[in-house]
C-alpha cells in the first residue's frame, strides 16, 4: 500500500460525511433521490474498503501503510513539533476492520430503504456513525481518534430513541449513559498517555515508541481496557448491549453488533497493547478471566431467552467474550483469533439482525415459541438464518470455526482450563441455536403467520453479501490471517 493510498483512507472518512451533507440538501419528499444517493454512497464505501483491504501489503516491514498527515494544530505542548494532525494509516488489524465496516454499512443501507418515517434524517445519522467508525479504524492521531470514536457512539441515542422499538427510550438512554461514562475513562487515559510521553504530540506512531514507566502502564492499562471494553461488551459492563440490540432498528442493530462493539476491542489493542505493552502483559490474565466469564454468561443467558433479538444480543456478549479471551492469552495465535472473531462475529451477527428485522417488520413478534414452520413459509429467509446460526456455533467451512479454532489453541497454550471452558461455551451455543431451529423452522406452520411473505430484494441482496463474507472467510481465510498475523507478531511482548 503506497502513500498515495492514504487519500483513499481519508476518503473512507469523507464519503459518509459528504453523503450526510448531501442528504441535508435533498428534500425529504424526494424518496427516490435519497435511495439513489445512499445506494451510490454505500457502494462507493464498500468498493474503497475492499481495495484498502486487498492492497495492504502484509509482507512489508512497515508497521503502518498508506500513512498521510495534515497538520491541524502545532502548539499543543512544550515541543509542539507535530501537535495535532489529521493522520491516517492502517495496519493489518485495521485493514480487516475497514473491510468489515464497508460490508455491513452497505448491507445496512439496503435494508433501511423500507423506512418511511423521517428517512432522510435516519440516513444522515447512520452515515455520521459510519464516518466515525471508519475514521477510528484509520486514524493515527490520538486526538482525532477519540473525536471519531465519540462520533461513532453519539448518533446511537437518536437512532434508537426515534426509530427503535420495544422500550426504545430506555434502551437508548441506558446505552448512552454507560458509553459516555466509559468515554470519561478513555479521555483520562489519553491525556495521561500524552502527558507521560512528554512529546508534545498526539501522533500515535510517536506515542508507540515513547518510554513509559512500567508502574504507569500497569496503572493506566485497566483505565483504557475498562473504558474501551464497555463498548465491546466486557463483563460486567455489558448490560447496555442486549437492551440496545432489542430496541434498535435493523440497520442500527447490524452496525451496533457488527462494528461498534469491535471499536471497543480495537481500542484495547490500539491504546492498550500497542501503547502500553507491559501493562497489557501484566493485566492480560484479568482480561482473559473477564472474557471467559462473559462467554459463559452470555451463552447461558441466551439459552434462557425466548425473544429472538434478546437471544442474539446475549449471544453477541458471549462471542465478544471470545475476543477478550483471545486478547488475554497474550500469544500470537490467540490474538490473531481474537481479531478474526471480531470480523466473523461482525458479519454473522449483522446477518442475524437483518433476518430478525425482516421477520419482525411483518409479524411484530419475536417470541421464538410463537413461530413454527418458517422453513416452509420463508425458505430463503430460513436458509440464510441457518448459515448465520451454523457460523455462530463454529461449523467448519464457515467464518466462526476459523476464528474460534485460533482462540481455542491460544487459550489451551496459555491456560488449558480456560480453553476447556471456551469449548464448553461452544457446546452451549450449539444447544440454544439448534433448539431455536427446531422450534421456529420445522413442524406445522403457525396459522397466525400464514400470510408472511419472503424477504424483499434489498434484504436478500444484503443477506447474500453477508453470507458470502461468512463463506469467504470460512473457506479461504488466508487473506485475513496473513494481514492480521503480520501485525500481531510485531506487538511487543506477545509470545509467538
């Protein structure tokens, strides 16, 4: 990836922001123009994200590629050499997350075209959120990194409170209060890092190479881990997530589970593992412990749910627990599996929520016992749901297997007991998913749902893109593993 490609990284930030600005100029009654603009914008974001992912050179010795910087403010410290810059660049981990965001944003756009209430306003907020997500993944200046991180989080309140369902005000407020409280910790950690480094700059590449006392790293790594981990569903600060999932509209649930939760884990890697490596090594067992508790707790909680969206929400907590287990192993294969799980969980959970939304829009019901015979009534819908479910339980040939295999191996190498508990979690996951399949897909069709029709074509297209991503990672994982492992192996202190 060349320096000129840095302009494409900047485009990932400007495309959704520019689209939001253009939408403001389109009259609300011009629905066809809104659909055309969002279709073109989402396709452009997807195309650029695919190019960025494929053009990343995992054989290069450079830690970051496509680096471009534009100075915004110089005099922010005693030295003030670089100050605050709009600086972009990616490593292998960010490249995978950029691709994930492009895929889910495009699919989420398509399924949102059926929204009739304040459609333009919905897409403006959705694309501001997407700009924040893309920007967080590609930004190499800590000031702008935090600004874009918050830009990704804040639109969630309105998106859920206005367009959501099922206690939407409660879900939106709970989500916002917990995430804003967590952001205070991140804010404190960022300025502690800036002050301790004493370089007069927020440049992440400079901060990575700064010399921090071990005592400082041990003190502030948990501040960063808790602050970012709250967004990632870190136990016991996860309770906002299932309620947020249940209340959010379809596309927001897709982005919420698919990419926003990944921002939390990505923040732990970027600000914790890369800036404070000795603190990360010291606290890794604690991160792993919280991860395996979240995995088991989420799986057992999902086993008890009858609401399909709540079941998927707790399943997300469980699968994100695997992410923290992989990070906590502090070995290369476990951390590689953690990032693979971030991608795998993103696409399969986005597919789950797309399908649940397609069904709920017709039935206005999500209670699993109320459905039966759906495989006869909606065979295409059921086929896509089975693909997502089998990926979730780790079937070989699908994305979940590749990610979980790496995490399990890493866990058994570091802590065999945790590896055994992770396998037990996978067994519980298979239990609640197979039971749900038996209750909802087979048997005699419930008379109340005899009028339900198949998914719309935009919903089918979005499902096909997400299912194709699940199969691509499951059958040919090398493009992801090569890029992610090249970055993970360069992390300081990580066992190979």
